[in-house]
C-alpha cells in the first residue's frame, strides 16, 4: 500500500457520478484513494430513468440508488446540497457553495446535463416546466393540482415519459413534436405511426410537425401555444422535453476545453484538456457526441475506474440502442434503424390487428444485422441486440428473426448457446455472458442468485428474459436439474405436492408418504403438508393424525418463546378494540402474570403463558368474545388499518370497516407463509399498506389494490395491482390472488419473494387474476369460499374438546409445570420476564403461578 | 431402579412426542412405527425443555427429532446433534409392555 492515500474528488452525484463511486468501491480502490463527492441536489443519486414512476406511487426513497448509510459505511465524504462552484486547477483545490475546500489529486467531472428549453417567446412563463429532477416532479405535481391540461413539447424518449407522468396526474395530455413523427431518432415512419396510434388510444393527443413560436395568455386555459402553421393550442402547463444540454458552466469557468456547441471535450481516456481531470456522463463530449443515455455514462465510469486500477481502458463510443416501455407500449431501437448504411436491406413485419411492427436492417450480404425497430412487441430486442453488438452471422433467412414463431417452426434460431462469452448481456451494469457463467460456477443456482451477484437485470430490467435463458441453459449444460424437491422425503416441490394431494384426494401424511415419498418425513415436509391439508380440506391441526405434522406453534396454538413458554395473541380485527375487551385482556394478563406488549400488527401480545395454563387463559378470552388471532400459524395475521373517514379529517373512505371485513374474510387461511394486510383510508397511507402482502388504499372512486409488499429483512414496495375497485371486485381479486399464491408458492415463501421468482412477474399475476388467462379463477374462488364456509376457531375447538384440551400439559404423568421455567421481575416495566441462566444460578428467579 | 412405568400406550401420539417426569428427569417420548423412543427433554442448544414439542421423522434414514426452538436435529438412536454442533441429548432405554410404557432413566447413554 502506498504511503499516502491520493484524493479523488467527484463533482456531481447523479446516476453516473454515483455509479463511478460504486465502481471504485467494488474495485477495492478505497484502499488507495480517499473519495470526496459533491452533489447539488439535496438527496443522493436516484434513478432518473424511472422518474415517471414517482407519479405512479414510487417515492424519492424508492428511486434512490444509494442504500442508506452507503457512503458512511465506506468512509466516503459526501456533501449533498453543496455544489462545487470553483476549482483552482493550479493548486488543485475545489471550492463548494457552502465554503468547503478540498484538495484533489484526481478530479472527475460528472455534472450531467440540464434540460434544453428552446428559445420560444414566453418560455419563461410561470407554467413552463421541465422534467429532470425530483424537485421538477414536485413542481409538476403541485401545478397539476390546479390544472386541467398539460402539453409536453418534444416527442422523444423523455418527452413520452413526461407525457405519461402528466396523464398519470389526470391531466388532458398533449404531445407536440417538431419532427413529422414521434421518436424521430430511433423510429421510422411506420413504427412511429403505430406508436402514435397506440398512445392516442390511451387518450393522449399527439401533434407532429408543429413548430412552437409563442406562448402567451390563453382564454379557456392559462396559456396558449401558437404554432408556425397558425394553429393554436390552449393549455395550463407547458412541459419542455426537447433534449439536453451538457452542464459545462463550471468547466467553462475554469478554462477546460469545450465543444463548439458545449460539452467538456474528452479523449478516448475520458481526460479533459487538464490531465488531472476526467469528465464522464452527459457533460462529456466524446468524438463530437454527447451521450444522453445512462449506459454509455456507466461505460465511461468503468473506463476511468479501470485506468485507476492500472488497466489500460479507453472509451471508443457507445451503442445507443434502447428498449423501453412508453406508456405501456414496448419500443425498441437498435443500431441504424433507418437503413442509412449503403447497400443495406430492410425486412418489415407489420401486424395491424395485433398492433405489432418490426423492422430489421441487414448488411448488403445479408450476413450482419445493422439495425432494428420494434414497436408493440419488443421481446426480440435482447436477441437482436446481441446479434448486432457481437456482429454474429445471421440465419439464412434473416426475416425469420422477426416473423412470429408459430407452431412447427424452429423456435431457437439464436438461443443463449450461440452467444459468445464476451457478449454484454446487461448494459446497465456491464454484465457479460461470461460474468453470468462465472456466477453459476461460483455456486449461483437461480436467477435471483445471479441477479444478486452480478446486478444484471436490476437496472432497466430489459435483459431479464435473456439472463434467465442463459441461466437455465447453463444449468442444464451442467446437468443440474433445477431441483425444487421440498426435502429428501419427496421428490416434489411444494406446488407439485399441492396438486398431487388435491388431484388424488390424499388425506393423510402416511398415505402421501406411501404413495409418493420415502422414509418418515421431517420438520420440512410435515408442516408443509399439514398446511396443504388445511388449504384443501380445512383440516384442524389437532386431529390425531395431524398433531405430529405441526410445528410446535401450530400444535399448541401459541408462539413458542425462548424459554419454552408461549405468547397469546387474541384477534383484534383492524386494531379496533372495545374498552370492555381491553379490560378483559388486562384481567387475564394480571391473573396469569403475563408480560403485555403491543406488537407491530396493532394487537396485544401476552407473553410468558405456560403450556398448562393455555386452555384456561383462552377459555376466559373466548368467554369475553375474543377469538384466536392465529398469530402462531402461517396464515393471515393482522389487517392493519388507519382510522379512515370514521374519524380522520383527511379520510376518503372507511378503512376500519374494510380492514375488519378483510380480517374476517381471510382469518385462519393457511398459506406457505404468514400473510399481512393493510388498509389506508387515503393516499397518506398511514397503515403502510404498501409494505404488506395485500394492501388496500381508498381513492375517490373506490379502492386501489397493491400486492406483494414486504417489510422485514428484505423490504419490498408493493406493486399496484388494480385501481378504483368496488368492494365486490376487490374481494374477488384478493380471493383469487391469495389462492393462486397458496397453490403455487414454495414453502416459507412470502408473496414478495414468490413474485420475484415468478416468471412473467406482476403482469403474469394480473393476467391470471384479472383476465383469468389460465381459466382457473372459478376454482380459486370456490376453494376460498370453501375455506370461509368451514372456518372454525382453533381455540374454541381446543378448549371445548376434552381430548384435545388434555394435551396442553407439560408432563403426561404429572400436573406439574416445567420447574425450569422461572422469571424475574423486570425493573423497567414491573412485569415478569424470563430469567437469564446467571439469574437462575444466583437463585433470584421465581416460579410464577396464576393468581386466584 | 430399572424400568419405570410412565404412562400407557394410549397416551402416546403416533409420530409425535410427549413428555414425562421421572424424579427430576424430564423425558421426551416419541412413538414411531409402534416403537417408543425416549430421549432427554432438555435442548442443550436453547437451554429450554422443549424436545417433546419437536417434529420427529428421519434424516438420511436415521430417526431424529427437530428441536422446535432453533430446529437443531438430534438422533433418537444416539442422541447426537446431526448438523455438526458438539451437542447431544441423553437416550434412555424404553419399551412397551402390554399397555404400559416403560423407561429406564438410570441407564442413560450419552453420546458426546
């Protein structure tokens, strides 16, 4: 290690600036360099590519690219909301707006770009906005509240994203484009025409060949746009999305060489005219080009990091191919989409009824792919891009590449096998096929593993299908049968066992073992099968032949605690409880000396209940009208709710009633893992419904349904599943969704992980649940109805059946309690908690018995 | 002292455990394929007396019980921890005679 660490200053904390820092960390360079990062915006780097998702429910935190504590953890000095305002290149010192001075050895300019606003008279009016930062979005959101109409100037990539944002905000939305078609750079006339028709169908007005000349006061709306052809368009908001201009003012101030139309000039090493300063991302002008996409910016960051590692690395330009979903329409553009290359041939596939357009441009000898346009169906994008980037030889009939693969035709013209190992599969994180193979060699066995190790698919997600294909292909090649056996006793996955039990009508574990398994079973397969029996037959855990299958929590209908006692949690639907019931809980807890705590599910937990006392405790609770909370089971736990319109001055609908209805509808439903739900009465979302397996949020027009959220170890924001539902439809969708999850998930797989591993993701689930694409919805609803109709309270059964009740005892041959279960009165709370081993030795622990 | 009656056959639960107390010794009894297996009820991995509440079955053919607290597997034959920890539970001779279930807690064999 060198004697003194050198200092790198990164000016700018956008996507590329942060990516550079991440790559420094990953390359282990922090051992040799001290890193200082300056950012102008108040928050760390976030994902601008998905900016419009801010309006469909994502928050600034969701969009963040920097995990909380990341900079601190790595000892990186980050100054946010503090832009660099000057640099002394001779002394090598940067000066920030807040007066910081930091010396550097190396400096990286990653100042990004600003939106370009064309020089139109009136472009500085109050309602003229741009679309670049979260602050811009907040401004748009605020303006939208007092607006009816919005116009986006610019029909390119970003412009259409912005139009989606305005449409999501409920505005009448127009797109005004100067060129004769949308996305003029990436699409041809036919492709752009189809895109336009699709977008117009969604209610967005598209105006092409429109040259805006003036923005002035409107008559019906606040503003009026006047075009060169004399036409006019009234609007409240004007949103400019007409391209970007590199952020080069600081570079200009300190005398770095700029391009004739702006941009910091860099060479193939990405060095500026000052050999201590690099420039990367949208502020850099390389070979006359500003790259306005994130992938080339990341490639530049990589090249600089390589140089710091002592690896020779240059940036020689980047591919500008893109694939994205614009307002729900898949669009892809590769290489030379217009066929400008001399001698190029074009093949076109146009399917009007299904609204699909595909075009490929191939070389004169028809051996190489030069470009492509895809609209309406971009599923071929990954494969075509690989053919293009790797200059792979095309099949004999290149049009096979875009013709539909109907039955009988060969389906694998260029499978993952054909790709060279050097092929870049994920451009966001520069992951090659070789990287994926390495991850598998190092032990990854699933797509999720590969994603975690390589970060592939975690940027734009465009490569997911291809990565999945490669993973499956490579695993097959290794003879790895992707094993999903639940355990050594059954060569089946949980899903397969579910279907076997159901189809063959198997009712006992012994029968299942004899027919389909081997050995005696274990603590993996037994509870899983018990849960399946409960799903199909609603069988009771304490039936004689089911007892041995239950986890201790299910067998004794309580949650086992570390000292061998159980916790008791009565159901409190929606978190609503009467004073009378509260008093009963207090009385019971006092009588049995239980430690009481309110848990995260808006319920009251009583800890420290001894096995022998459980039936008596529950007898008292049942008598007061409580029922089992099933907190011990892999089943519906709690439906958390805010107070909603009953009390809250902001409440839009009655979230309490909805939560109580949901809780009663699904209580006791056994599932592969626990299920949590939440209901919020308005978008303030006080019930945190979007962190639940099923979340429901009131809107002015009904209920929005969210699914597959998760708190816990790996939090996941729920996906919006359907909007503005009436109650009947809401229940119908939840019935189907839950039953589909129950039938197809692995054991102990929460809905969030289930969805992440489900091929086709949320769109697939929507298709199954909303469109009944598998034709199983009737059956799913029937099964749920059966479970509901046969619901019994576990504790009612246990307390009132003498045979079951007598099983709640510590010893078969004695009424004694466990003498080793002893307690100490906790000073802080005055309640009894389990004694520690030291306290037991010291003899200060006491046995606790019910008070008379 | 040798074999002592702790309960009757009807008290046993097929493929599951119950506990009995013999003097100060807590014994967990598992009833599998018409045989009774007796082991200590104390789980050394957690320090709690919970073994009888675990799920029994087999791992690679060897009968075992999974402690309900942290799912440590112990052999019902040797008492040894089966997942590599240096722990064991005592194994007691046990048998069914007529309708009686008998255990000999003095003849514990403790593998270690």
